[in-house]
């Protein structure tokens, strides 16, 4: 039993590794995401565009590149996998283990954010940014985990529907901020260039097992949709106060509007179409395929299976388990290709920060509006500290609690020499140590600015007003 569980978990893990990776801004990773009021330059985009209003006296910033890899699951860690060593799980061990899966099963998530080199630029209160985002999400449902641990005894009906999605999209955004007397508003308008999508339609897919006491039967249907070259519009909005005695407050909604429509004409399909300029045949530069068949916009995959009266007398039957997979037409009654839409998950961010001499303290509350990809319908609180005793080498540490990560410990540093800004961050997700973490973020980024660098005029020190000159007394003779 233990070996079967380890095999299932590691198989899901390595399936995810082969699909995608992940990236975030290195400074935000080091601070556990406490970034809503302190993001600087191009890094304000995606967290709070209103902060661009306070870049007016700073020189431009050009991001040369960056990479961020991340993985997250809700149970698998070195410590937990080590506890599964052996052959037998006893009843109390099964109960303790299943308590981790009773809500959402076993989930894995990965994403990668890659800023296209040289195409992320900010000057004053405006910015132009790009971000290549690849994501994958897999969920082994609670019913499957219960079946592995307990079998089907005394369980009349099991929902064993698997959930799986992969998504690639390129964001192109224009951001601006409008400053007022004591606060600022900001906005990012994004064009969402869908690259690819493949996943099981949650509204048309299901799978179950039914136990009658004498036998077990079940059936399942998975409707797999694929799309190349989607298009959509996204919108971020933000608010931030002016620095007041070191304090700053901010709030933002990332992807307040955001969705991608698939199976429409797009530049991506035109590029991949090959010499004949028709997407969906053998001369394409790249396309999805299923069982050797090239898929185009008018095709989807329908996979069905049926378990027929599994009992002691039918174990040797040839028709015990039957399955079928076939390509179906994804067209409406008028013969036109059906379009479908994937929502781009939204995040609500609330932040507060305090700067005092060489210490910056920032804290955020973040929540999503749905459980999909990077968003979770749960609050995450994070706090980060940045030490700038040595301005060219800032040191950072952060802690987060809640959300998808549950607990997170992060750290990082920067090397700021003249016009070069290099940052590195690492975060232990869903665990505080290497052996207990259930995910990790590793991030690095490099940007350049002018030789003035992006330091404040006061270099972090409070402004001082020069004392008024004392009046000079003149001799009586001179006064006359």
C-alpha cells in the first residue's frame, strides 16, 4: 500500500515537472509577496500600478531578463514521503493520512513567468511590460485517495473525477499612474495573447464508482478541449498613498477583468500554420496531436470508460472494463467552430509598509476569487523585512501564512552596483524547512537604470531642515 501511494504521488509530480515551470519577481519572492506598497519600477506592474506615480523623480528602468521556477502541492514533502516507507498502513495511519486529502484531494501546481528580454521598460509614471506565463494544474480527487487507502468497502458512491489544465499566455501591458496630493491611482491594460490551452472541461467531465454491496460498477466521461492562439483583455487597478512619516498604504485588484477566448483567428496560429498558411495539418510548426492525429480548432477528444459489475465471479471476464477515446467535432449546429473562454484568475491585494532609516517592513493580505491556478479563495498574510545598512547589498527575509502556501519562509539578497540591479530570492512553500516544504520558488532578475541609480535623494534618511540663521547685531555707529 505504501509503495502504491508513493508511486501515484511521484508520477503526478513528474508529470507536472515535464509540463511547465515558474517565475516571479525575485524581490517579492524574498519578501514572501509582501509587495503591494513597495514594488519599484517595472516590478510595480502586476502588484500595484499606482506605485508608478512615485517614480517620477527616479531614472528609467529596463529589465534585461529574469527566471523564476516554482512548484507547489498540498502534501508531498521529504518528511511525509519518508514516513510512508514500509509495506503496511494501519487504520489510524490511514485516517491521519486521509485527513490531508479529504477536502481537495492531492493537488499539484506549477507556473513560470519569463519577462521577454529588453521589453520591460518604465520611465516616470508609465511602463510597458511583457510577461510569458506558463501554468499547469492537476488534482487527484479525494475519492481516488480514499479508494487507495480504504478500498471500496462501505463506500456506496465515490467521485473520482480528475482535474487537469495547462495554459500558456503572453501578457503585453501598458501601465500608468495618476498622482494626486496625498495618494495616487494606477491602471494596467493588458492584451492577453493565448499561446495554448489543454484541459478537461469541468462542466462536461465526470467519473464515479458505485458499490452495491454485491458488486462495483462505474463510468466516466472526459471532454478534453484544446486551443491555440487565444485572445483576451486584462485590467489591473491600484491605489497607493503618499509616504507619510515612513508609512504607506496600498490596495489593488490584479486581473479585475481578465479572460481568454480560444478558437478564434489569431497571430499565434498564423505563425504556426506553416507554408500553406492553414493551421491544423502536418506542415504546422507545432500543434497538439492525439493518438497520431493532428488536432485543429474543430476537434476535441472524448474519452469514456465503463466498469461493468465487478465482483468475484466476473474477475476473469473480457468485458469487465471497456474504454473508448475518439476525436469529436467541436462545431455548432451551423457548422462553425465553437469558441470557449477560460477565466484569468483575479487577486485582491491589501498592503501596508513602514520605512525607518535602514529597515523596511512590509505586510500584505492577499486573496483570490476562485480556486484556479495561482489563485485561492483564502486569505494569505505575509510580512517581509529588508535591511539596507549596506545599500549596494540589501538583505531580505519574509514569512507568509494562509492561502495556497499555508506557511512560507523566504529569503534573498540584491546586488546593486551603479546602473545594474540584480536580485535573488528563494521561498520554502507550504513548510518552513527543506525536509518539510511541499513546494519551492527560486527567482533571479536583472535590470539596468541610469548611472544615477534608483536611490531616493535622501538615501533612506529622513529629510532635515537647515536651521534658520541667527540675526547679526550691528554696532551703534553702523546702525546710524
